[in-house]
C-alpha cells in the first residue's frame, strides 16, 4: 500500500518542475546560440556584400579620379599656348607661339563636378570655367554667358570655403595616411594566409589592396594619356588627385610646380550626386546602405572605408533574406518539449493510477477482511455449540446447520469471485466459448437464481419472446451463469426492501446480440456509486459495514467475463424505481 499519496505527488510535482526548468534553460541557451549563429551568418553574408560593394565603388571611382589626375596642368589656366603643351615643337612651328587658346574645361559640364579651380602660389583663386572677357591674342573671343556666370557664383562660394593653407594641410594629411609611392603597400603581409589574419587585419589588407588598385589605375591612365608631367613636382605622389574634406565639402586636389611657385589644382565635387551614383551601383548588394563622410579616417574601420574617397559605408540593417530561418534546432526543441510533456502526462497518469489502485486494493483487503469475519464468526460459534451438544433441540440444530451451509456458500461465492478476477487480470482465464441456445442457458441458471431470490424473500419472473429463446449465441455457459447470479445476488441485497419484490429476467433478440436484462424494483443507484460501479476494489470496509454484504468486485468481474466472451455488460437504466443491467451475447450465425 502506498501511504501518504500527497507526499508522492508532491515529490513528482517537484521533479517535474525541476525537469521543465532544466529543459527550459537548455532551450533558452540553444535558442540563444542558434540566434547568435544565424546573426553571425547574416553578418558574414553582409560582410561579403560590403566587401564586394567597396570593390565595386572603388573601381568606379578609380576611373573617375584617374580621369582628373590625367588632366594636363595647363588645362586649369583660362588660356594656354601651344608651347605649354606636350606636343613636339615641329607641330606648332608654323603657328604663332604666343597665340592663346581657351582651356578645354571652358564651357563644359562634367558629371559629379561642380567646378574646376586653381590656387596660385600667392593664394589667388581662379577657374577656367569662370573666365570671362576677350582673347587678346586672336580673333577667338570668350564672352560671358549663362554657364560662365553660374561658374562665377560657384567660384565666389568656393573662395569662402577653401584657402591655400587649409587645402595644403588636408593634402599633407591624406598623403601621410595613404602613401602611394611604393606599391604594393602591403607586401609584408601579402603572403600571409587569410585564415591566419584577424578580422581587423583582413579589413586593413582589403583596404590597402583597393588603395593600391586605385593608384595603379591612376598611374596607367596618366601614362596612357601622355600627360605633360615635366612641369610637375618631381614627386610621383603629387601627380595624383587626392580627395579631401573641408568644411563638409569634398574636393580632389594636387600640387604642381609651374616654375614661379607651387600651385594647387583640383575640382569641387558634387557629393550628393556622387553618393547617389555610388549607392545605385551597389543597390543589388546593400539596398539600405548609406555613405557618410569620414573626416577622421584614422579612427574609422578600414573594412567599411572606401579607398578612393574619405567616405565610410553604412550597410544598413542585416539582410534577412541572406540566411535561412528554418533551423533544425527549433524542430528538435519542439519535439523535445512535446516528448517531455507527453512523458510527464504519462508518468503522472501512471502514478495516479498506481496510487488509486493501491488505495482501492487496500480498501478491498479491508472489505474482504470484514466480509470474512462475520461468516467465520458464525461458523465458529455454531460449530462449537453443535460440537459440545449445546443444541439438544432437533429443529434448532437443523436451523443452525442451514445457517452454516448458507455462510459457507457465501464464503465460497466470495472466494470464487476473487480467484476468477485474479485469473482474468493475469490473462490465465480463457473463455470456453461455444454455440449454445438461449433456452438452454435459461434452464441452467433459473434454478440457482430462483433459490437465491427465495433466500431473500423475492421471486424471479422470466419475460422472453420465442425468437429470443430459440436463438443461438456464442457464450461460455458457466460464465453467463456467474454473471446472472451476481446480478440477481446484487438485486437481492439492495432491492429486497422494496414494495415490489420481483426480479425480472428479460430476454430480447437484436440483429447481432441477444440481450439478457436483470431488472429490479429497488431504490436505484446513486450517481456517485454509478460512476465507479464497474471499478474493482471500489468498496471500503466502512462502506461494506454500512451497506449490503460484498466487496465491490462482482460487477467488475461480471463485466470482464462478458467482454472475455465478446459481449458486454452495462448499466442500461437507473431510476428511483429500480436499476436494469443488460448482458449482451453475440448471436451465432448458422
């Protein structure tokens, strides 16, 4: 017997809570790790997109910047002579050496460039696009027009933004940050495998690779254009245009030596237009990206920096579509939780059933003990009286002997029920099913049933149609007799105090079953007792003492016997005017 079931259930509840807490913690850790893995995969995918985007933008910018670097130095003057060009002297021998021609930049619009400019040795600011007036050396006249007037406005605005000193300082800082005179810049790390580099080292390598690529493109384009570099400073770095930020505006500039001192040549870039152009180039890779000025490039992450411009790429949110979201971890966790819940329910149900069975068996032992004590006491008392000759009267002696016989039958019936139920539970009792006629079954059981009813002062009435009596059924005759005897015995116990002391045995034939009904006219069965009517060991010693004799095993045994034959036993009706039990037996087909 399981004592103190609440302790067992409490321990089970505690173990269940600990188990679910542990599974919950494991699930939380697994989900966190899976989220971190997915985020790392997304970041890796985005990192690859960033790398490709930077290469794509730097490639586009390198051509753009190289075109400006290859521009001849005299193109920044409003007018130039043929003697200032790189053409051989024979080409202009027949032309007036003092004849001046307008700058090739004059009167032209350039994509992403606001205006070209030149700062002389004395800091004077000029632009070939903003020059006005007549050409003093020939018939070609350059008169002011709308484009020149707009360029003059831009030149005035430019003069309020830059001066010679601020531009030289910015160029020196840019040259110090990215030297370009000794490519490749990263030869010391070129042969180191990527797997042995840290993330920052790989970012720095990528950045410097792109910087070298820009220098190579610039140099090749300058050489291909056969630019006149003789008048430039004898430092290859100064041949190239370098990008600088000044007061939120982006410029390309270089230093040249014109013989009378160093000048600064360059152009004022249209940063909003350039930004829009570059973002359109990478829209398929990073649709939510932005480009922001990097005024302090030393502190910027090289993995996000353009090499051609001091600009930082902000990639935007992580692209969700780059990584699959359906992970096996979620499925495994869901299966684990479902399995844990099912296991908990199964163990809980099994534990409840075990506790309930233990309690009912304990109650059954108490009830059996109570049921055995009364007849055993009667047997012992009457046998002692008869053995010692204390009953001289023959009629009284006969009455005692009848009482002894009745009590012994009661004990035998109780023991036989218990043994039969035990055999059914163990699976050792197999029904000897045979084809028998219903009439034969009735003749067999009516005698014992009538005797049992007579003992209780009741009588049996048979109500059967001819089609039911002549039917054949598949049944175990002794089992049917035991079932009907248990039903009649219960009717005798509980309905004997009614006004109508008749027990009716009704027979009816259906298509598949012959139904034998045992109907009494007693007080019926309470709802509470009806719910556990066919449950074994359901009567306690207290219930047995306060009710009719029995241990609550007869109906459970009868139902098992009926189902063991392929039939069934059920409570068909239950009212205040009596109860009716129906035994169904399978009709045997010819």
